[in-house]
C-alpha cells in the first residue's frame, strides 16, 4: 500500500514544520496563508507537495489535501503532531488486517485537557461511539472515501462559521454511506499542546454552535440528545450559566441548522 500524510497548517514555515513532525513518507501539506500557489520539495523520507491557500477553514484544508492525494492510504494530520517511529508501518498493517475498512481511528498521545478517547481494544466504530474521534486520529482508504463522495463540511471547524464538529460529521457521513470504520490500539504519535484555535470557553457561541451541529448529526433527536449532553456535562459546562439558558441557546442553534 502507498501512504501519504495529509497535513493541515496555518501560516507555517514549510521546513520548520516538516522537520518537527518526524514524517516518514510522502505528504500533502496545505498551508493556509496570505497567498495561493503550489510546489513540491523532496526530503530524505519522501516528497512533500505544498499547497498554499488563502482561503480559510480546516474543512477546506483537509478536502484540498484529500483531492490532491494519490496514495492508497492517507492519514489526516495537524501541524502540531510529532510522529513516532514506524508510524507508516502501523497504519498500513492495520489496513491489511481490516481489508474492508474505509476509515481506521488510531491513538494519539494528547494532553489530558484535550483527550476525548483512548482505544484500549480493537473494535468496529458505529453510531454509538463515532463522535469521540478527532480528524488527526483518522486514516482513510482514499479509493473508498472518493467512491462514496465523502468530504469534510465547510461549515464547521477552525476558521469556519461554526466551531468544531467537522470530524464527527465526516464519520457520520461515512456510516450513512455504509462504509466500515474501525478503532485500533496502535499509537502513532503525540500532540505538542497548544491553545485551541476554536475553543474559547463555554460561551453562548459554544452552546449555539453545538445546536447547529446536533441538527446535522441527529435530526429530529437533536434537542433530546442536546439536553442529555448538557446534563451529562453540567459539572464542567454549566459553571457560569444555567441549564435553561444553555439549552435555549442550543435550541436556537438547532433552528438555525434547519434553515441552512
């Protein structure tokens, strides 16, 4: 199997970024900056195709990388990931074990403040557990994703109109199309912690944007599942507001989602 990293970055120096990520194979690097252009650079580990893009949004960045990829297996990546040795081998061996997989979710060592999951066993991912995986943990079969017409939403994520959620929507769309998703225990690298580009605390925008996202994920069940989400996380999210206010904002977001 051929392999490429698909890297999303904003305003980074190409060589400094590549040197810090410990890449071990070819890559497509989409660097959102103040100009547009394309070029390629050959390193000891392989070739990096660089796409400079003045447009903004992590969904746009990931879609651009995917549309310019040529490898069988692609690993989505962010600029702050440093990969461990044998990363590529771990990914390709996982796809060899799961020949029917369109997407495989791996472990990445992250700061406890950002951790949403740890894969302790190897298993299928379905509608009950797909929402925990960030895009930088996902590797995909490019052929299967392209044949199903799956792309990241341009409405959600860093640099987009609404906050996070583009990764959950991506996996949701994969499941809707009948694609198979697996989670495996291999750890590919570590995140160098930085402040979130989208999370500014549990603000009014956070609850509103969550409502918009829940409309797209859950449809008619959005309000009920949104209420459950708020109650389950009330000790963390509702320290500076009330359940009534947060749920009202979430419902307003659901209403806006219906109008899009």
